C-alpha cells in the first residue's frame, strides 16, 4: 500500500472514529439527562453479566479435581446467579443497593487516596491524591446521606459522565491521528 493510499485510509477511519466519538458523547449527555434510565439499564446489564458468570462457574465446577473446589464453585455459581437474577428482575431495588455500594466504595477510595497522599507527601503531585481523597469523600458522603433518593441520580450520572468523557477522548485522539495523517500527506506531496 502506497503512502498516499495509507494516509487516505487513516483519514477515512479517523473520520469515522470522530463521528462515533460524537455519537458516544451525545449518548453520555442523554444518560446524564436521564440518570434513572441509565442506572436501571446499567443494573440490568450487570445482572445479566452476573447470571452468565454464575452459569459459567456452575459449568466449571464439573471440572474441579476435589469435592471442596466443586462445592465452592457450585456455591459461587448459585450466588452469582441469584444476585444477577435479583438485579435483572428487580432493577430499581438493585439500583438502590448498588448506590449504597457505590457510596461505600467512594468512602474506601477516599481513605486509600488520603493514605497514599501522606505516604508520598514530599513528592510533587501528592496534593492531587489529597484532592482525589477529598472529592471521593464528598461524593461518598453525599450519596450515603441522601440515600435512598440519591439512587435516582448517582449511578446514572456517573455512568453518563464516563460515557461522555469516553466519547470526547475518542474525538480528541481521532482528531490528532487525522491531523498527523495530514502532516504526513503534506510532507509526501512536497517530496514528490
């Protein structure tokens, strides 16, 4: 493949990547605007994932070499399966439970980030860990203090923000690739 053809292919693919990134960012905005919908969809997808993991664990149990491993895998499979079924068939209760889990995880994250900040304190950038700890603590406390009403917005908003930033990142990377291809194209044309 010659350089001009390769450059054209890179430009074409990066152009599609920009379009997909914009669509992903729009989806992220939709999820932020409708956080309960986003949280419910996330909960149902997580539920189906856990059901699949439960079935897989159950199947792998039959390949165990000892009765103890067999029973542990059967128990894990049943636990995953029932947890997944609970999330799939009662998604609003699942959203509520996952919101408590999220708030608790943010508090743990805050503690770990604070410990890390003070452990690396003489190094430049230790304050960013402390800022991470403070923001995680704030979000965790806000979610838990406002629970169960925080179930309506917490998970969906955070998933929406993650999708939005993923779309924006895709657009930025694809734009850089596209501009790099244009630079290569101009250098090749000058050389010819």
